[in-house]
């Protein structure tokens, strides 16, 4: 297998001062447009619009690939982005030098997860080839996966787990990489240091929570999961050692009766942050990581510069405050990573992690799928079958 490193990418070749394009095996007219679900403004569910005339994705950089989407899935960030959440920061990322003549991100395609087949590769991509079955999580500043085709950087893509169908595989990349970022890259947990540690997961029955339960259990941790009673059977099946029903009484008081924890992953936020850090072992390297942060809200409300300053002050003061009390306080975010998906795929193929799917919708039912997700209390992921008969 070829390396993902710098040596794995060939240099871009130029012809007559312009990059040599790879020809598609069809006419330009045939590939000029594609079916897609888009939004032309921010708002509630009625802003979703189906079109057959969305511009076909183009390879702009030599390390990009075009993927034919077999299945996609929805995440809470899709609901938030539909409403305009994070638009300030994401538009800055989309066009940092303000090169576009029109200051608009529309029409915008939502959807972050994809499982599909590589259709075309940039000149420097040697790790993949057309016909490979792959999966990926597309960053939120790029056009999304509720389309027939999507373009991704090669370093965001991984080979799909062999044991999963495309529908099953589409349930994992975004939540998997979000949990991986929080637990491994930010929290420092891995298969070598997790054995015997007590881990608390708040919000354990959603997409990130169900993945996190399986991951830390696969690494040997003792897992305490918090969810509602009707999700307890599912969470126990995924490997949780203890399940606490947050509806059965005062959650803080219930958790205080248990031994202290080495690590807490908070998918809930809100008032939990005020008391959750008191459940950690003091002066032992114990860590609290939250995925609910004000970063994008600050930038939407205050603008880029002031929002970043406010965010830095907030996280810095909270980190210092809790460090003085003997525990570590961290924020975590989704990070696209093909190499991390490689590791996740190995865990999936070895049977240590399985997708948790709440419901599957056809491509024509995307608005209905958004309403389902908006209703809350999902048990796993909402998946979109873009190509039927998989």
C-alpha cells in the first residue's frame, strides 16, 4: 500500500503554463451538472431545494478526488448550518483572501458524511484510484455530500471498511472523527493508556456518544454512560459498564455516588459544565473535554477578530481556573483526517466498532430526514441512501 505522506503525492505536471487536466470518461456536457439538495438562504426546513442543475464538482488541486456518493448521513451540524450557524467563520475559511466577486456561499449543499466510489483522481493522488470504495467526512466549509458527486482532498479520504455496506459506512465518518478528536487528539487517550481508566460519557446515545462508548471500551476503559432510559439497552449493548438515566432524578447527585473519573466527554454542554469537573480525580491528569463550545457563536455575534479574541479569553480563563483545581479542561472539534479513518476502519473490520443507525431515508426524502433529526432523541444516525440497491 502506498504511503499517505509527502512522498506519496506526485508533483503536479504543467503543460503550456497550465496544469494538465485528467480527462473524464464522458462528455463535458454529461458531467456539467448533477442532482443535489441545496439551500439558497438560511432558515428552517423549507429552504431545502432539490435541483438537477448543481454544478458538477471540479478537481482544483492535484491531491483531490471526486467521489460518487452512494450514501450520506445527517449530523446536528447540518441543522445548525441550515439555520446559518457558523456562517461568519465558515465563509472566512471558504474565501480567506476575499477573491470571489460575489460574497455568497449559495447555493450551498449540506451533508458531511460520504460513502461511495472514487470516480476521478487529481494528478498527485497515488493512494487511491477510480473504482475504489471509500468513505470520508467533508469539512463544513466545503460543499457537502447531499449530491450525486462530491470532491474531497485525498488526505480526508480512507478506504471503506470491507465489512460494511455504503449505508452502514455513511453513519460513521463525521461522528467517528469528532469522537476521535476529543478522545485521542485532544484528550490523549489511546489503546496503550486507556486500560482500567474510568470514563464518563455525557450524551451517550447520539451519534458521537455511541461511537465514543465503543471506542474507549475497545481501548479497555471502564465506561459510564449517561442517556435516557429508553436508550439504555442500546448503550449497554455497545459496551457501557454502567448506564445512568438522566431522567430518573438529579443527575449530578446520581454521579456523585460513583467513584471519581479519569476522563469525561461532554456531548451535552449547558449546565453540565458547572458541576461535571467536580467528578474528576484531582491532581492525577484527569481531563474533561467538551464538544459544546462558543467558538462559532462568538464569531457570528462579534465578527471574526473580536470573536476569536473572546474565544481565546474564554478558553484560556477556564483552562487556568480548572488547572489550579487539579484537573484539565479542554475544547474539541471535528477534524477531517483520512489517516484517523484508516485506524477507525481497522477497528470496524475487527468487530470492535459498529455503526448505529436510527433510520434510513431515500435521496428524495432529504427534507423528511431533516425533520426527523430536528425532532431530537435519535438513537444513532440518520442516513440518506443516494443510490438505491446498494
